[in-house]
C-alpha cells in the first residue's frame, strides 16, 4: 500500500501516515482460537507505542533531510563564495 505524505503550512508532515498505520493495525486478524486475549491486547498496545515512536522518528528525520536539502540547494545556486557566507 502506498501512502502519500501531505505537509502542513509549517512544513511538518500531517498524520496521514500514522492514521494509515493505525488503520492497518485495526485490520489485524481476529483473536486466534484459544489465545489469551489479555496478552494479545498487551502486545497490540506495545506495538502501537512502538509504531508511534518510529513514526515520530521518521517525521524528525524528514525535517532534518529537508533542512539539509535546502542548504545543498543554496550551495548549488550560489554564484560566488561571498554569497555562500552571507
């Protein structure tokens, strides 16, 4: 499944990816016969927490990448050394 990322006016990614990931978790197979439901709920909660952490890290990495890309584009577009340092 391909999910696009939209950005808010502040440049931060929206929660569309997180919403899609949570939606996938909600579609997990029903409780297996004889499985301990409390253990499955605990595992589900832990997985959701891990997913939330990974998505936060991805958003941070995206912000860092955008800053580096903007800097690289400034370097490429500079016509002289003094323009780079001002």
